C-alpha cells in the first residue's frame, strides 16, 4: 500500500536526482539532463571528439593548410549545433509527452 511517507520519500529522491547536473557536459550531451552513466560517457566521448577537432584545426592552421583548418573548424561547429538541436528536440518531445498525461497523475 502506498503511504504518504513513501510518496514524500520518492519525491525527495526524484528532486535530488533531477538537481544532479553535469553542467559542463550538458553542452556535449544529446539529452537535456544527462542522469545516467551512459549519458555521461556519451557526453565525454563527444567532448573528446570536439577537442580532437579543435586540436586538428589548430595543427592544420599551424602548418598553413588554411582550407583544411576552416573545414575542420566548421565540422566542430556543426557537431555542437547538431547536439544542441537534438537536445532541444528531445526536450520538446518529453514536454509533449507530459502534456498527454492525465491531470490525476
């Protein structure tokens, strides 16, 4: 049987989990709030890919390959834009899903 104290405890745990944010990793995460270890690992991988692209762009610029440097830089910007678009899409879908729930829930 569900008691009031169990509901309060579940609400408290939910609030603690929702407040746990990895703010530097949210830039590289495809989800609005990376909560699981898998989400954090994926965000770290994307951060490493972005770092590799920035370093590669710098090295190409250092060796005076300007077009290659600009191309690699554009890939890095495209990566960040794509992650941001996917993050907003997932957030919009979850908001729409919440609106479909009955008010009693």
